[in-house]
């Protein structure tokens, strides 16, 4: 009986539900597909508590073999997901856990710091209306789809509208208002004037960021986002009275107004993705040395970054480069990357000079020079403001325009921002105005030096900028076809090296090997593997453990609720996708059998014994499903019956011949007179076909989902060439012949609470990471290479080698791993040299350049996935001292303390010939580490 047939009733038992769980899922899936096909700006989406939504998902997916993405669930919740009990229909929609209790009236507000898919989900208006019709409840939390970005437009749901604190200068009262960041200044005026009951002509609203007057906001169609207004910042309302504007500014003894100087904002705490924090930034006018009337001149004049507090001119003895950056709401990722870049000596030297002649406003791949100007102006302020904190509002606004993926108030990846900034700065500063078309040539066996030089010249013909001069190197990439052994060699530029972190942590895994052709009994094997390995490594280790022959192969599958949930046929899938409470089977075949096209899955059912009339006749799944391959082109019930008999043969009991007679069983070809033994194994004994021509077993052909089935008859034709799923009803008759205990109690991958010794991740060196990056490995199934010789896509092997290193070498430590199966962060301690990083042995091109490097900056990430905090360590070269940059807070730090497990991106600079290790280029001697 399927779930759909079990007669779901309302809680009061009065009436049946309008839809079965399967029907609800089908209706919602169809509505979601239609909504996705008609996505456009302005569409409404609704925020729904993930607590309620996940309970609905469990309800509608029960019995389908599907499982929720459980990466955000606790162990107890994951156990609930795996429960075989019928899941009850959830109650009314309940968003109470994500809504602030203090919300009044219809102005319902979400808790800050919520994370999508962990705390809430977004559903289309059509889906919400249907769910609301079925379940009622709420409250409804509608949000609009808005467009972000100027060049590359992204559509995103504005989960958190802009929150502004407006101060009425007449009585100094504060009121919180919320508008979309896409709302116009005119809409802001209308809302404020309506709330205060004043005429719009008498109202003046000021950008009052950090409690300081900045810009008078004209009632226009400019959006609040374009004015760089930040979450939770202040705006000031002044009302004209008898020709004057009210003002609550204090005055000194001469009657002059005093600007309000706020106290320093509190130290930024951990920021979490998904919502804004309370710290923000602001802007002030500036002008740049550009021709009047140019696009850059007009755009740059209104949105510079400036200081959070009253400007303090640099005093004698003050050093540049010690200014902090204010957190504008989860912008610690941006602040960390910026501090590393603005402490890169070649970039500092370049942007402190006049670089206006190199601005490329015509490059279609660039940002019309605006990103380079914004970055250059920010760098200048950071190096000229002493220790005054800068609020990078204008720079953040440029990011929102040109890289909408970094807009809003979510936490982002500092390395991803770094990659965008380096590429964007390169395109804005590219000295090549018209890029020539250059056809790439194959290496064709030519010397590496010739091919590498040709590739680099071709690259420089199209890309010539400060970033290329300083930050780009070249590596050699070798691809080898696994079929024809064709070798393809290319030389490609790189801006940074993303290094994997090899794991030393081991994991114990138990997998049961089952013969798919009936040649042996199931046997569990417990293996110990490196935790970050993949399915390919598991199969190799299992093959060694079970003495797999050269003409045999293994096929892994995950068994869930006595069915095959999925086949693990992606060899590059990480072992992290297999949970400890999963049950994994390895089906063993000859390679000849595995080549057959028809796969047969056998699922076992047992009729439960019950005194209850309602439960009589119900069949319950049990045991481990078996899998066989069939080679026949045309199949019938007889072929299926024989295959089942063959695969079950190792399970036959040793029984007495008298028992065989008594139970009406016969043996084929047994001469009892010549058999002197009283009992024997039933090697050749099969269940006897009845006189009516029935099969040996009670078999039923199931559909793909296993939700419906029909009896298999002896000569019934069965389609071959595609997977066949059958149910075998296990009766007392089968139980007397076969020992089903071998099919039961399939062990978990790893028993929770076992006394297995836990291993810790050991520290690894930067060189170990680099060697893992350079080692030969097969391409993933999603990165197939087109072999020009085979004229086919092949899973080639790839080998990288360093050919030429840049002046500034950036290492990205891949602490975050994302896949369709899991998300993970590694807190492994990577040991790295501060001085004397010698990479000579890893560089193939012996061009005579030194390959000695010195560390000068680090981007750090503390915390885990879905949250965390970024900071930076940077060295002032002239001062020969390290500093810690934690948003607006800057403090000295000992060189011995900068090596931590939080190190995420490492910045090195080449040591010049003749320069001593650790010695500054310009002056001063350096402390030894």
C-alpha cells in the first residue's frame, strides 16, 4: 500500500485532505517551474520559515526515495529525515521564529542575520498563495525582486529593505523607516513628510551618516542606492519655518555651529551571512584631475569615500597606511582584501602618483575606469589620513554597480572579491585600446621555451597593465588523452594560485560487498581512508581488501529504507557526501557482465503478521536489495525468475532430504539411492514450479519510483535495455530454502558512538599544498576535454607546472569546499615561511630571475560556514612592522603571531637581487623571524 492510498484524514477525522502528499508536491513543483520561467523585476516572493518549510518537505517527500539537503540540520533532525514512520501533515504556516516579536501592525520585520536555506526559504507568489490556501497561517512576508548592477545585471530578492533612522531637527526625535534601496529620493520625501504631516516644499532631508551633515538630498528620481545610503544610517529632517530651517546643532560662544563628533564605533563582532550589521559608512564630494565634462569627472565628483569622523590632518611623525576601514554591514570581507591590496608596495607607488593617462574608459571588458579611480582615491585617503578611519561607501557603491554579486549586506568571500578587483583594475588600466585577434597554435612538439614565449607575447599583445606587470605569472598545462595518448600543452597566465589543503585526517568506513552473480555470500569490509578522498579512492581500497580480480569491477550504491537510493557512479564525488549513518553496498561483477545493458534491481517484501484487521495483508520492505545484469535482448518472466534464483543461490540453507520431501520440494537430478548422506546443501534445489505454470517466486514488476507494481507472469514480455525494478514477496516457503539473515542488518558506514580512535588534522606546510596543486590528476566528469585526435570529449589527465612567477605572488588556501553534496570549511594550520620562501625547485623556466619571496600581507577568516569574520595582517615595509587590521581597529602585532589557522590568502613579494632577506627595498633593516 502506498502512502497515497492510506486514507489521510484531518486531525478531527471529519474529512479527507484535498490532496495526497505526492499531489501537493507535484502541484507546488509545477507552480515553481512556471514562476522560474517568468522571472522579472518587480515580481513578489515570500519569505517562509525553513523550520515550517522543511517539515512540509518531509511530509510531501516521504516514500519517494528523496531526502532533504541536510547540511543545515542537526543530528536529531537528520535522524528524523531517515525515519521510516509516516510523517504527519504539518500545521498552519508558522513564520514566528524568523519575525521580530516587537514588530507592530503590518510592519513585520525579520530577525537580522538570517541565512537563506538555513533560516528561511524564498517562494514565488504563486507558490505562497497555494500553500497559504492549503495551510493558512503566516504571517505573510512579501519581498520584491530587484535588479542589481549596471553592466552585469542580477535579479535578487530584497529580503532586507533599507532601514533608515530619520531625525527630526525640531525635537530631535528619531523614527525608523524602511524603503527599498531602489526607491527614489522623491519617495523618501513623500514618506517622511506624510509621517510628520508637513508640506514637502518646507522639508529638507540631509544625508546624516555617522551623525554628520554631508549632502542635501534633492527630491529627484535618484535612488537611495545611488546615493550610497547605508543600512541603519541616519538622515536629518529640517523644516523651513518663516524662511529659516530648524536646526538643533549646538553653537559655540561666537554663535558658529559645531559639527557633531560621535564616539568611535564599537569593535566589530562576528558577522554572519544573510543580514546586515549595525556599522555603516558615508561619502563626501571630491574631484579628480580629469577633463571637465568627462563622464568620469562628473561621476567621480559626487561619491568619494571619506572619513567617519572629523578630518584630522596628518601630524609630524604620523605614518600613512594605518587607517582602518569602517564596516558597512558585513563588509569585513571587503575591508580585508582592500587592506592587503593597499599595502602592496607596487600598487601603493603607482596609485600615489598621477595615473590618469592610463585610465582606459573605452574597454568593453572594464568598468570605464571608474573602479580604478575609486580604488585609487580610496588608497590615497588610506595613506594620507593618519589613523583616521575611512568609510568606503562610494567604493562599495561601485561594487554594487559593477559586481552586483557583492551588493547588499550578505557576507562574501574575500578571495572572490580580490579576484574581481585584480581583474577589474587590469581592464580599467589596460594600455591596449584595441585588442588584436590572435589565433592560438598547438604546441606540436615544439620546445617549451618557444611555446611559452609565444603564448606570453600573445597575452601581452592584448593585456598590458600594472596588474599584468606585477601580479601575473605563467604556468604550463599538460593534458593527456586516456584513449589515444594525445598530448596537449598550453601556457596560461595566472593572477593567483588556489592551493588545495591535503587532509591527514582519516575516516573509518564499512562497506558490504555483495556478489551480483550469485558466486558468494555478502561480506562487510571496514576500511580506513583519508577523509577528503573521493569515491574512486574508496573503490580502489575496497578492491584491494576483497581481492578483486583484474576482470572484475565494483559498483557502489547507497541503500535507504531497503531500496537503492542512488548509485555512486561519479568517481570524483567526495567521500564527505557519504554520511556515517548511510548504508553502502558494493556490487561485485565480472566486467563482461557489467557491460550488459539491462540492470535488474530486486527488492524484498515480507507480509507482516498482525492481529489488527487494518494491518493484515500489508507488506513491509526488508533486507538488502540485490542487483544483477541481464544480457538477453528479449526478456520474459522466466528470465527474471532464473536471474533471481541464480543471485539467491549462495543463501541456500543446508537441509535434510526428508524435510525436502515433506515440504513438497524436489531436487533436480538427485539420485537418493546413491546419496549416503542424511543431509546436503541445496546447491541445485529450486522452488518447484506449480502445475499451473507459475514461476518459482512471487515477483512483481514495479515502476521507476516503486510506487505501483503488477504480477510477473511466466511468458510476460519485459522490456530490456533499461533498468528493471522488481519486488520479491518473501514467504515461509522462501524462508525454509534461503537464509535471509545474510540480507538483513546491513551495517552503517560508521557506527556513531563507537570506540574508534578519532584523529586530528595535523599541520601541513605551504609546500605540501603547492605540491598537491601541481600533481597530475584526472579531470572531473564536468570538465571533459575535447581531444582533437579522437574527435571526442575525454576525461583526460591534467598536470600543472609553474613556468614564470610574478613580482607579487598570491596564494589562495582553499579552505572552503562546495559541492552538490556538502559544504565544508577546513581550519587546518598551514605553516608558511615569512621570509625566504624559495620556489626555485618548482619553477621549470630557468630564466635567471630569483624565486625568493617575502610575506607582506594575509587575509584571515575566522569562524565557519554561513558566518565568520575577516581581518588582515599587513606589513608596513618602511617601518618593518606588522599590523592587524580589524575593520576600523588597527593595532601592531608581533611577527611571530601572524601564523594562524585563519590564514586564507597569502601575499608575497619577490626579493630583489642583492637584497637581503627581510630587508626593505627603500630603507631600514628588518627584524628576523
